[in-house]
């Protein structure tokens, strides 16, 4: 699969930024911020950002990049730890960007985000697409011929979708150790947030824009099939 820059810069970040509708001066909490790339982007757009991650190593990398962001260590599955990050209603937005599939539980985040957001505040979630890029899936390339020559078509074959389960996989080719993924159907992704009181306000299924990857390569399938899903929910 192509470099992470392709996915983050040309697929994920634009879709998340569009859905978030950030306004200058807003206070934002990012949960599971990783290396802080999107936290820094939100700060550049004028937000006051508090970013958290479970990994102290990732937070050190995030801080090393600079930027006007406050970083704290917090476990995204620990409701009490999340609730302690601010007073009730103290954030305009909570963001969890490309992390739900790495979390063994998401109910604590749903409940904590409801308490931390002001009335009318929004929760932005993005994740690998549970229907096409999660769980048990296989990318298939079919080669055929027509009067113009060779034709390649790409497909995604999915099985074991409906029930949640845990698997291990690769985020970046060549990584030394496989890491855990927590597969959930789209229903299982959304339901805890609806139960907490949120309303789904927007949904996006972005695909890779033309010219960013080889259309005949494996990743070409994601020119037509969305590899990620982006949700905006309102408190």
C-alpha cells in the first residue's frame, strides 16, 4: 500500500476537516491523537487544542513536531480519565480521528464525549470503513481483454462482517509487529454514540482522488470503494 502521506493528506484529513467545520477560537479535544498531525492542523486553523493519546512515545513524537497544542496522556477506553480532561460542557468539539478500530471499547468515549461537549457541540469520528476495509476482507484484481487491450478491475471481498471480533493486521507495510484491530459493523460503531444521546448529522465515505495512486495497483480499488468513513454527530 502507498505511503501514509497519500492517505492522510489527500483522503483522510480533507474529509475530516470538511466534516468538522472548525471555527477560529473553538476549544477542541482530540482523543487518540497519535503523532499529532491533525491536532497541529486544527491549531493552524485557529482552534485551541487539547490532544491526548494512550502512548507516551506517540505524545513525545507529537511534541517534537512543535505547534500550539497541549498534549496529555489519557486512555481512550477509560471514561473517568477522559471525563477528567475538562469540566462539563467545556469543549466545542471532540475529535477521534482514525482510532476507533484500534480501541477495544468505544462506549466510554461516547459517554465521556457527551459530558465534555457543550450543548450543540459536535463529535467527529473517522475510522477504516467497517464494510470495506475492516475485519476479513480480500482485495481482488481481475484482468481481462477488450478491443483496447488489457483491462484491470479491482474488487473487495468481505466476510464475517456482522459480528464484532478481534484480529491482528498491518497498518504500514514492513512494520515489525502486527497490531490489533477491533472489527465492528457500522451499526456497532454508531450505536454507543446514539445511546449516549448523540444524533448523526453528517456521513462521508471519501475515496482516493484521481492521480494519487496507480489505478492498476492494489490501492486502485479505493478510487471507487471508500476505505474510510467519517461521521459528524451533534450533542
